[in-house]
């Protein structure tokens, strides 16, 4: 899912417009500052003259000109700051105010894409889908544990369906709240229809709202993407094609086990999970498979990566969607799982 040329041009055009807007706003601030403090204009003219005259001296071989220029400019810049302060203006008033100071609104730091450009690419490629509409309905604020029974006891853990979900909900909230501080991966596994996908939506919404790059794939979509860019016509260079998946802030793989499993999917899953672990990029996986199923279908080395690097949350209970239909809760569009 690499960018087409037109998509790339579209994104870079926003950077060009941002730079033009920065320049326009800076000119406006200069006009305002000069009108308010006329001496600022005189200082800037002096700075320009000094730079030109000392530049000529350097060309003529005067090696002391550079140090002299630095000393004089330092004094003049300090005077400017004092004048701005006396006029009630911030010290950086006559500097460019970038949206992204790291790349200075160019999208690149040297030859590498800035994090803001990577975020813009992910947003364009992945969040212009119906996922955004789903997340408006399925998020932490709409999650309700009332549908989870306190009487349904999981024979494996001895915990009720409600207790398990309350724990999972707390862990997922903490995962989102401490995302920038703590590296963590999550595996949600258990019965069908108990809210695993809903929880992944909650996490995605929370992090996307905070401008993290989140890629959301069903397992089928993920392996189709890998296959297309391995065996078919690639949508870009190999590093670009796979780096979106390997290097995004959060990768969510929903419904692992619904794909047609074979040696290709197993190897690709290992590479994907292992690469993200090495890069310390969090991943959230949901599946209806048991842990034994994961071990047998995807090999011991994948199971080892998951068991040693993921927080594993087991969810059990009756299918919430069926419960809601049977209860006929007013025929509403209730977004709870």
C-alpha cells in the first residue's frame, strides 16, 4: 500500500502550502513589529549591512572577520530581544513558527522522512476508509460491560466473563494512556463475539486522536497485502512497501486465524512480528484461536515471540451480538459490543 505519485504530490503540496503560510505569517509579524517598534527595522538593516561587509572581508582573506561578525551579531540580536520584550512581544516573535520544528515543515530530516510525513502517509493510506466511521461508534466512551455475565465462569481461569472483560478494558486503557512511555504488545484471544475487535477499535481511536500512526488490518487483508507485494507488482520499493507495516506507531491485526494458513503466511507473520519487536513498535492482535491453536498453526518460534513479548488477555462468554438481538433492545444502533 505504497503511495502513488499523485498521492505523494498531494501530501507534499500541503507542505508547500504550509511553508508559504509560515512565510506570510512571518512577514505579517515583521510589519506589526516594525510599526510598533521602529528601531527594530534599524537593527535589522544594521545586521544585513554587517553580514555583507564582513562577508567581503572573509573573501579578501581577513580570517578575523568571522569572529568579529559573531560578536557584533550577538549584541544586536540581544538588543532585538530586549526591544521585543519591552513591546510585550515574545523573544521568538520574528522567527518562523513551524508546525513541525523537527523538519521545519519540509517533511524530511536530511534524506529521511520526518515522523510528521510518515504520519501523513499512513493517514492518507489507511484512515480514509470506513474505519474512521466505525471508530466514531466503537471507542472507550461507548464501551459497556453490562452485557458481560458475572455468572458465566471460565473453566480455564475460574473468572467470570465480566471480570475478564473489566481486566482487559483496564489493561487496554492503560496501554493507550502510557503508549509513549511504555513499550507493550497485546494479544486478545477467546470466544467469538465477546468484544475483542471492539477493544482494538477503542485503542485505535484513542491513539489516532493523539496523532499516532495506526495501521489496522484484518489478518486476511494483511496477508493479501504481503502476497501482492511479494508475488505481484509491487506498489513501491520493498523497503517502502513493508516499512509502513513494520514501522508505524501501532499495528493492529484483527481476527488472526481467519486467513488461509500456509508456509507463506506463517513466515510473513514471523517476520512482521519479529521486526516490530526488534524496532520496539507495539502490536495488538485479536484472535478466536486458543493458545494451543496458535502454537500448532504458526509454529513454536512465533508462539515464543508472542508468549515472551505480549500481554495475553483471555476473553470468554456468550456472543454479545446474539444476546442483544435476542433481548431485542429497542432496535437501536447501540455501539456497545
